[in-house]
């Protein structure tokens, strides 16, 4: 019998998952767990959700056959263009769904964490749309390196609060958001952006992002006469775009799943975020998963040039996919990601987010067959990363001094 990679009733993927939360948050988690499946599977929710995805977000996002990547890899490489969504990334899919759920639960105050800023922008956007109070926590380092997104959030009416502990990146933003939630549990809805955290968030995010793989199946059938690619590839920090990209292929053994994770300066250095490669089992932010930690269980601060992949944990679904062998993991360094991004930009006029550039770089590390059909998710666009791209462009020969 094929292994089931979907969440169990008690919130686990194999040994990973669960809900390890302070007592003050347990009523919130219990209330969300009790209603989320019933609500999001209801006809009323799906009608409004899909209408907004179509008319507000601009879905379906295109499935684009990339000439340069197909030539490079010797097979058909399709890009799922989540970068063309309103707000510039896949994050808006989940934000729309969760804001509808928050409204159903009678919540009016929304908090969120963000790393690269795309989830923060998406959350601020839907809060503006629905007239809700919005507070975004973001690492102080990320605020500086993702300044365009910070200003977008503020223009949308969100309060952006810097996290100044630790590495001042995504992990620390999650910590601050959880502290806020503990202080204001009754009136607040935590609109979590990635497939991490206590159950039911990993499953909730995966279900809302599953529109990605749902569309891929339909689009491939039109273009190739089959719903199933040979490979589905996506980058993973926490794992929201990969959860959505893989969701409708989890039980399809023919489809090989490939996870690209950020190795920073290399897995053999102290400056890396390769959790699936280096992590050990532990609890982080309310979920049991793989965590970058020392022998005493203290979190090791991660590093990546990508703010969205700079996280010392990973979603429990992806931990299970990797440990079970259902997905293969490819590590990508900063320089490999940058080079892949510059190439796509110059050859096809598409500047990807640095997170997505890790996905592009991983394509160069897989030995494909000429008949293979590959779908790689381009999770976001690179406007927010323009300063980083300009900073390194001379070194790579893409700009002259």
C-alpha cells in the first residue's frame, strides 16, 4: 500500500507535526482546528475564495515553457508563474484564504510574520481589502534588505514592527508574532505565511496553496496531454510554495518531488540554512520537525542571501517527504542562486525572487531524460531583491563597473 503523505487527524506527517503551544493559545488552536476543514471545504467559502483568486489575484497563473531552461536541461522545463500574481508571489493565495477564515471566526485584528516581505505585503493587502487591523513582524535585518516590501506594507496601512533578537531574521519575526498572539489571544488571528507552526497551520497553508498544483494538472493536460509531470520542483524555507506545488502530486508515485533548499555559503560552513540536510528532530514554533540545533537543543542561527529561506526549521510535511525519500533534496548556494537568476533575466526577461532562484539553480543539478516534463515553481518576482542583484552583478559579469 502506498504511504499516505497527508496530515493525520492529530496533526502529524509521520513523526513530524503536532501542536506544541502555550496553554494560553490552546483555545485558539482548538477553535481553528475544529472549524478550518469544514469552512474551507464549504461551497460558500470556495465560491468567494476562487472568485477572489480569479478576479483579484489574477489566477490561473500561467504555465510557461522556458526555451532557455529547456535547452539547458535537455527536456521540457515549465515555469509555474506565481510571480505574476497580484502582490508578486504565491503568498497571496494563502492570505486570501486565511483572511476569509478569520472573518468567519469573528476576528478583526490580524498579525503575521514575514521574511522576504512577500507574505507581509500579501497580508497587508488583504487586510486593506477587508478593512482589518494589521500588524507585521519582520526581522530588523530583513527590513533593511527587503526595503521595497516594507514600504509597500506601510503604504497599505500595516504596522511593521522590527524583531531585534537573535539574527533579526525570519525565526525572530515568528517569535515576536507568537508573543503578540499570547498577549492578545481573544481578538487576534495569526495569519501564518508558511507551512510551519502548530497544527493545523501546515495543513491549512498547504490546502490554500494547493491551487498551484491543481492548476498545473489542468494546464499540463491542455499542453501535454497528461496531468502528471515527471518532476515537480520548488524551493523550501518553511515550505508554503512547495506544499502547494506538491499537494496534488503527493500520492502520484510517478511524479518525482524535488526540494531546493538554501545552503548559503555551503553546507560545510557555519553560514547555511540547509535544514533538511543538516537538521535534527526537534520542536520549533509549535511543531516537531527538523531543526538546525546543537547537541543541547539550542537553535543554530541560519544564514542565506534569501530572506525567505533564512529559517532554521522546515515544515513538517517537507521533513517527512525528505526523510521518507518521497522527495529528494538539493542544496543551492548563494552564488548558484544568483547566477541562475541573472541568466533567466538576461535570456528571457524574467527576474525571479532570490528564493525562486534557488529552484532555478537546482535544475542544473538533476540529470533529466529528453522525454521528461518538469514543472518548477517560480514562487515570486525579484523587484524586492533588486539591491542585492545590483550589489553582486559586477562580480558575475552581468554589469560593468
